[in-house]
C-alpha cells in the first residue's frame, strides 16, 4: 500500500493544538506569489434582486470565482445530458473548480456572518458550477435552504468540484478520488486566504450536502488540516501551500449539515447486503438477483463492525449482534420525535395506510398506498409500542426497489459494464474504473478492463500490498470514519439526517458515523436522527436545520473577538 500523499512529505494530520495556534487565514496571513493570484476582488459583483418570504432582497453575486491557481481543464462535452446523452459546458478552464458567492444585503461588509457552503454533487458525481440564487426568484424560507440562508444573513456559496464522470480536456478522467475532497478543501482555503476582504467569516463555514454531497460534507468536516491531502492541494495550486509544499492555511470547517451521506464506500457493500439479508429482505421482496454474491458480501460485515469499536449512548458495544436493535430504537425515536413536533402529525395504525408520494424534477408526482404492518403507535400518548424490524425492512425495500448486488462496486462483476455504481470514482485518471472493494476486485470477470484478479493476476490483498498501489489510499481519503477520532481537526458541530425510507445506503452507515462522532472529544454539538418517513433526499427540514445552525453559531460567539477553532 502506498501511503496517501507520501511523496517524501509528512503524511500526518495537523494537531488541534497546532491548528488552533495557526494565524487566522486572511487576517495576518502573508500570501506567497501563487496566493496573490487568488486574491478576492471585492468590487467584482453583480447586484441581483430576489424575493424571500414576499420581501425583496438585494444580493451581491460574485460570479464564477476560480478557487485554485492551477485548475484542471475539462472537455467541452460532458456526460449527463438529456436522455443520457452529453451536455456542453461553457467554462472548460475552471468550471469544475469555481464557486459562486452570494451576499445578501444584510451581510454587506459583515465579516462575522456564517458562510453556507453548499456542495452539490449527487452520487459522488462531478459538479459543474451552479447558481442556486437567481435574479427574480421567490424563496420561501420555511422550505428553501437557500431562502433561509439569505434571510438569516448568511453568505451563500455554491461550490463546484471534480469527481467521477468528469472528462478532462485530454480525454482522461481527472475526477478520481480524492479529487472532490481536495477541491472542497481548496475552496475552504480560498475563503480563509481572503477572509479579511470577503463578507462572512471563514471561521463559521457550514457545509451542506445531500447523498454524495452529504458524503463530501462529511469527509470535509472530518479531515480538517490533515497533511495527507497536501500533495494533492499543491498539484492544483490551492491557497496556502508554499514553495516547499508546506501548508500555511487551514481547511477545517465549523459545522456539517449532511443528509443521507453515501459514505464509508469501502464497506458500504458489506453493510448493504448484511442489512437486507440478515432478515431475508432481498428474498422476501424478490430483489435478490445474485444470492451467492449477496451472502458472501454480507458475511464481511460482522468483522468490520466489530473492528470499529463503537458504542451506543448507553455504553453497550455496537456490533452486528446489536445493530438491528440499535436501528429499531432509532426508528422509534424518529417516530416519537415526529409525533411530538406537531399535534397534527399522525402515523397510521396497524392495518392503516401509508400514502407515499414520489416523483423527481420534471416528472409528475405519483402516490402509492402501503399497508402499515410494521409499526404500532399509541396515538394518544405519542409513543411507539413496537416495531417489527423484518416487516419494516420489507416496507423500505418495497416502496423503493433495492439496489443491485453489489450495490456500490458492481461494474466488472458478473459481466456488468453499464452499472452506475461508484466504481468509476477510483483508479488512475487514465482508466475508466477500478474495483475498490475486495469482493468485487476478486470477482471481476470482464476481460481487458484492467481491474481485478482476472486481469492483474493479483488478489485484492496482493494488489493493495504493493507499494505502488494507491487504490486503497483513494478509498481512505474519502472516508470520514478514517479521520474522526484522530489528530485531524474534525468539525465541532454536526447535523446529520438519514430518512427512515431511504434504501440508497444502509442505515448502519449513518449510525456508525454518529457513534464515531459522539466518541470524538472535538465534537461539541451532535444532532443525528433518522428522519421520519423521508426518502433519499435532503433539506426537507429547513426550519429545524437552520435553527440548529443559528444555535451553534450563537454559542461559538464573535469570530472577530477570539480565535475560535473553525
């Protein structure tokens, strides 16, 4: 295994004590020549007007700021167009390493305002620069996180980043892991470099993301100031890397607001197959096309879960043996929290009907009915009497069909060459994909794809034992579980949600993240919950999330009067 970022550089995280002593970037930081090219132009904005809750709000839009000095050029034609075709991007030079900064009039000249840092890459896919704030648009602050952030006086930042699927100008694939994390860190460093001249405070960065974006928010929040990323940051000309390759700026963040994070990818297949096989869910829902694979992958979960050494709030070990009961308790807590929040909230009785409405952008919503045979509620007391876990998991897997097996690293297995799984996030930029889990690597059967035992003649253990191998480093550098509880400067504030109807990743993934964060003394505020009756989605609880953000910001105090760890 090649240590990530070894390259004769010390691959060690910056201790909290060192990071806390570092100069607040932009306030006293001396820019080197490269940093000088990344200076923020405070007058280069366009004023637009939007409406928030019926009231006009003037917004300064700093458009398309390239946050690195050496951006990676992209091809003009990128995948993801209508009908699965391609789309043409106008900015090939820095469109995937830029940010749009929106400053509401209440934050003009305010260097204390929080920075709402939005990462928009679903499915770990590359995210071209976007504008969440558009002239003439009306926002409802109770349903729109954009409107709520503007109303609260936060600086709203849309951050583009490279990731899987991106085609470079040279025809290669420059979005391989850990590119998305490196770009996000570079964006944070840009904000810190220019903290003295930009509205908002780089000491109050709140990272928001959903799905792959939730995963990116999580690893960004977990791995603050880790030296393992320094060589990658240097390669793209990120702020705060001097001529000797040393970091002179911080990239830790203040808070993470993550929804359904598709994370811990190296173990996500094992978690998924364990969850949906331990009570025979795949067979009971007719969603078990590869039973032998499913059984073998699921068998890996118990050892992995034990290796984490996590504990539940009551002090009991979190293992495969206790995981189902842990999830059951989280579902009960979710239902009771939902009932308590509003007297109008109801859950159908046993035998009653769940009406589930779904539909993506541009498609008409559809409503389907599902009989409640799994949760028994005492409506008058607002309490849950019981949850039948076997029937609950069948409900989850019925209202949204389960993923294939493997769920996250399927390309190359059983002849599969068209799956949309995250396999193409890994490997060298010259190669379309590389299997990144032991099972898929050892069972790749597509000849000539350059991945797996069949093409390399090496088992997973043999391949990853080679000093030249960086594949396992790629997996490591996007996994927050590898950084929480270490010397990395993990964000002190976390708000994590995972819907009770979300079948896109196993509930075990978010539970493990929560328990790991709870054990990290750096984490001061942790608000985790399975969100009642929510699917794979995000920002469905805007008032609650924004109230939490406001609370941790207020508690942290004025970033200009004290050096708070950001």
